[in-house]
C-alpha cells in the first residue's frame, strides 16, 4: 500500500493518499456510489448500474482484474474514512498500451478546496510514469465541470477537442472535453 501524507490539518486528522487492499472493497463501493449519486453529470456510469454490481466486481476493481487490462486507483483517507478517489485504466493491446485513461475522479464535498484532488492525481500520474509504458494520459470531462478542468489544467493536461452532446443525464445533454497529458517525451512517433 502506498501512503503519502498530504498535509497536517491542525485539529483535523491527517490526509493519506493510499491504494486499498481488496479487503476494503466495501469502503471503495460506498465512495463510488456516493459519487455517482451526487454528480451524475461527471461520470459515464450511472448509480443504478453500479448499485447492481455483485460483490466480486467491487473486489476485482481493487485487484486490477475487472473489465480493463490494467487498472489502478488511489484513495484519499481522513481519519479512517475515504473522502476521494482517482483511477486509471489501460489496454494491454499492442496498439493501445501506450495510453492510460483517467476515470472516477471524485472528492466528497467537505474535502474539496484543500489540494487533495491534486495530491491524488499527482500520486496516480507518478505511479503511471513509473510503469514506463505510457506516452500519454487522456480523459474526458464535462465541459461545465470548472473545478475538474482547472484541476487537470494545473497538472499539465490540455483540451484537445470537444464531443458535443456526448453525455445525457437527468434530461440534459452535456459536451465532454477530451484532455491529454504527454507523459514521456521523445518516446515513439509524434502524436
Ligand atoms: C473535480 C474535483 C475532484 C476537484 O476537487 P477540488 O477539491 O474541488 O479541487 P480544487 O478546490 O483544488 O479546485 C481545482 C481548481 O479549480 C478551481 N475551482 C474550484 N471550484 C471552482 C469553480 N466552481 N469554478 C471554477 N474553478 C473552480 C480551484 O480554484 C482550483 O484551481 P487552481 O488550482 O488554479 O486554484 C471535485 O470538485 C469533485 O469531486 N467534483 C465532482 C466530480 C467531478 O467533477 N469529477 C471529475 C470527473 S472528470
């Protein structure tokens, strides 16, 4: 398990950035369902879809075995409670294995505005970089999600395009920005 101290909060408990053991899948499930319920416009999955997942899927998500060929997620924990998460997945196919995709970035409302999302993303990007296989990291973000876009821009991500009316939820259609970060310079042909 990776632990990174973010900040001492005075009276508040310390925030840790951690990878969870599979035994804590219920905690991960609770936070993910909170995210899907609270901000449906931020995620492609719906609360109803994932509420129906069997336990095995939640466990597999923490062991890299679910759905994707490669998968890692970091969580922010305060006083034993998970308050944030950020994940990445990637294909092992030869034509695609140079790209990692970010997903599931979320902070509980009370944890926002304190640099925790940035710490989560930095830990995730550091781990991805250490694997040595990725030329770029990509993500999609709701074009109205100002805090998320600023977060990603602050980490060096650039908006490279916009998909119109890509996500529909709660009677509305949203545009999604496609954002990319070059991870390794000088590896492979220019993108
Ligand atoms: C995205 C999210 C994790 C960011 O966490 P956060 O703690 O709110 O992030 P910060 O407070 O550090 O804000 C990040 C940046 O956005 C800015 N920001 C915050 N709220 C903003 C708002 N309403 N409008 C514009 N900018 C905003 C901050 O000033 C900061 O910019 P800076 O680093 O240049 O100062 C969090 O807002 C969240 O969980 N949102 C809902 C889910 C979501 O949208 N996930 C993204 C899926 S792609």
